[in-house]
């Protein structure tokens, strides 16, 4: 029996969706445990592209999908997603997709505050996805959030929304100079959402406990990436949840000893969407080439992703923070055709070389990446299915990643499609 957590090691968009879809074949249940519809996970199966923002990437494999208590759910978005998948013949009925009764819901005022706050910040903005994620987690922490359990009780819901809207309107009008909201239409609209979603809502922790006792295999799907973690990322340029593997437990309601493996997805180079530090960022032609070849546009907002060289300092950070037991390298195919490749092995700071990621953004801004250069390859590798058939220089690049992280590679992805994959060691077998 294996229960595996998949997390992003960088700043998100490492290819978690593709890998979770691929590995879901071997799991009984796929669980999201944090984030919300700020995530955009892309699956390419039989030539067809599917992007999921909330529903775990196990649906195309016909698996049962759970949304844990740690996720913030926009009811309008999940309904849209259920309809989108169901119209394509995928079973997303209440037996297949279940939502925690303790998951917090995103309300229109969360989005309004998110957008107005970013506006006010001007060039200091975080570059959020504008989906209300931060303000929703903020209400959860200050104990005025609304969970599914409250949404399903119309009296409690009405009372809560009325009191929270009053407070939000004061803030929206007087501080953010933005339009106030009317509580009544929100209450009516969310009553319709409640009716639609009620059959999906349950106690996910209890369900997972039963599944674990029955010996089922569970795949936990992280959203965002380790360096967007609210505690361990490049704060304040982060998202508002813990993205590291430990949160698979808190965000779904299981204990740490139930996890048997933690796999970190590593894009073969680095990308970041939105603001914040990015030591190995490429602002030159090579960056443009990789951005175009990798089609690096956000799956949620469509924004161009910033691109840079692979950074072993952040990878080592991710190894420690998540306790990674294996690496999954994605988008290796994108690097073909570059004469040489660079890997950052440390940060030069005030005459010393830092091996660990600094907490202080001022110090990080003063860091200069120390690079080593490796030879590139020109062969198209997307049809390769055995590691030994990769060009010699691609193998050297992978070996160097293993040396620098001291973690073995389990899977190498060489294209967006499910089958464009080299399995070195299947984490479930
Ligand atoms: P996620 O948020 O981690 O699930 O990643 P996204 O779906 O936002 O972004 C990854 C993008 O890369 C998507 O467009 C995928 O279809 C694509 N992709 C995933 N793996 C590979 C790969 O190995 N090669 C190429 N060329 N594209 C990939
Ligand atoms: P997946 O799961 C990449 C980034 C935003 C912004 C910051 C805060 O697809 O990898 P938020 O809306 O969460 O308050 O925005 O976090 N961000 C992501 N970047 N991939 C994601 O998810 C992201 N989710 C949030 O761009 O910089
Ligand atoms: Mg994404």
C-alpha cells in the first residue's frame, strides 16, 4: 500500500497535473489539500487538453476525487468545472467528487478585496491571480470564514454573510475606495450553489480514514510550489497556504505516518508567474526561446511566465522542506536545441557562497547565482521512453541534478501528453 504526495519544488506550474493524471492510474483516490482556483493543472490525454483548477487531476482516469478541508473553494468555479467535465462524458457525480464540509468558501467580497488591494499596491503588488484566495484564507485565520457546513445551513449562512459584508463594505469603501457589495443577491445566489453542491459535501477525513483502513492507495495533489509556501516561500511574494508536503496531512485530515512517499516535481528549468524574487531569471534571448518553446503562459490567468535556469539552491530547499523521496523531472524536451545549459549551484553573497535560501528578500536581491555550464543536445527526445536512449548530454544533465540534490529521479516527462513519459521507478509499484 502506498500513499504518495506530489508537490511542486519551484514556483508552481512544474507539471503537477500531468504527473498526477499519469500516476492516478495506480491510485484509488486523488486528493487536493490546499490552494484554490489560483491553481491551473493541465492534462493532455488522447490529443485533448483539459485544465482543472479545483477538481483533482484524477478524473480522467475515472478515480474518486476528494477536495480536502485545506482547500478554499469558489462554488461558482467548481460548478463550472463539474459541468465542463461532465459535458465531456467524465463521471463527476457525488460518488466520484467529494468536498470537505470543513473547506472554506470563496465569496464575492474575497475577490473584490483581492483585486482592489492589488490595485492600491501599484508596482508593489504581489501579482495574485485575483481569485480571492488570500482574503479567504485570511478570514479562515481570523475566524470569520464560511465553510461548506455553514453554506448548507441557510439561516446560519444568511446571518454570517450579513455581518461579514457590513465589515467588508466599510473596508472596501473607505480604505480601498472600491464599490461596496449588496448581501442579499449573494445570499440568493449561494443558496442555489448550496443546493447543487450539497450531495458532494462530506467529512473527507472520515472517508480517508476508511480508505486507509481498507488498504486503498491515495495520491495527494499539491497546488502551487514550495517557494510559494506562506511560511517557507519568498514571503510576501507567495500564496496564502502551506504548499509543502506536510500540509497534505492538515489539509485533508490524516496523520503523517500514513504518507509513504513524497515526490517533488522539478521543471527542467525554472518559471514564475507574478511578482517576487527569481535569482536565475533570464531576461535575454535564451529566456525568450525557452518561454516560447515551453509555451510558458499561465494556465489560470494566461500571463506570460518568467523563465530562468534551473536553480539547485531552491531544489535543495524543496528536498529538505518536503522530505522528498524522489524527483520527477518535467519539460526536459523543451531544453533541446540549446548549445549549453546552466545550473545554479549556490548564491554569492557578500564574498561568501550561500548554500541555503535566505529568508531576507534584501539579502536575496543582493545574491548573484553561481553557475556551472553543461553541454546541451540537439535531438528531439519526445519519442524516447527509456532513460538509456536519451542523448548523452541529457543524461549528464539529469545525473548532475541527482548529485546536487542527493535524491533519485523516478520519472522524466518529455512532452505534455500522458504517454510522453519515461518511468524509471513507479512510486506505486
Ligand atoms: P501544474 O500547475 O504544475 O499542473 O502545471 P501547468 O499545467 O500549469 O503547466 C505545465 C505546462 O507544461 C502545461 O501546459 C503542460 O501541458 C505542459 N507540460 C507538462 N509536462 C510537460 C513536458 O514534459 N514537456 C512539455 N513540452 N510540456 C509539458
Ligand atoms: P499551480 O497549482 C503558479 C502565484 C500568483 C502570485 C502568487 C499569489 O498551477 O502551480 P494568489 O492568487 O495565490 O494569492 O497569488 O502566487 N500563484 C501561482 N503561480 N502556479 C500556481 O498554481 C499559482 N497559484 C498562485 O501568480 O504570484
Ligand atoms: Mg499551473
